[in-house]
């Protein structure tokens, strides 16, 4: 059940990120055309590009967490197996869950509430900044969900040989 839900969420998140990235490429292309060819730069493209980068960066980080493509320092854990590796992974994912909950969900939700209450509007696009910041608690939910899934996967793995890391191989 959880495996199927994870596949569906990951597929939807991936498609959403692809869509945002496509919009970003079109937006930046339009900016280049209007600035260098038409000699009349578009006013909204720079702000939209910034907002798209915020959404792509935060949601992309949660996607990278699930695919284990996130930045990590594994020089100490690459040779571990069994119980030690499981405990290190559980500790890491617990820290991620705590950070995502307190900083991203609680702090992000307060930021969204505050900016909506103060009616902060983006200067060029004229949209409420709370909608831009909504990605913070949303990506926090993804971080927590994927961390729980990865923790459960860690417990289901059988002790094996240390993983060979492509970078740590010496030819």
C-alpha cells in the first residue's frame, strides 16, 4: 500500500517538476529574446524565474531525498553494513524529519500566514507572496514522508557487504 502511494506521489512530483522546469526554460528563453533581439526586456520574466527556482529547488530537494541523489557525506558510512548502517540511516532520517517538521512545516506555515495576513504582493507579477512561500511547508511534508519511507526501507534491508561507491573506487 505505502509502496504504491510512494510511486504515485513520486511520479506526480516528478511530472510537476518537469512542468515547472519547462515553464522556466520557456520563461528564460522569452527573457533572452525580449532583451537581446527585441531590445525591450520583458518585465515579469525575471521575477517569475526566481519564483520558479524556489519551487523547483525545494520540491526537487525532496525528490532527490527519495531517490537518494541528495548531497551527502558518506565517507564514514559507505563501508558500514547491517545494524550499524541501519542505525546511522535512522538517525539521519530522524534529523531530517525533525528539521522538516519544525523549520519547514511549522516555520514555513507561519511565514505563509504572516505574508498573507500582511498582504505582501510581488512587485511585478502582483501575486501574494504567501502563495510563493507555500512551497516551504509543502516540501517539508514530502521530506517527512520520504524520510519515513526510507527509514522503513532501511529496516527491511538484510545485512550485506559494504556498498561500492563509484567515487571511492580506485582504478
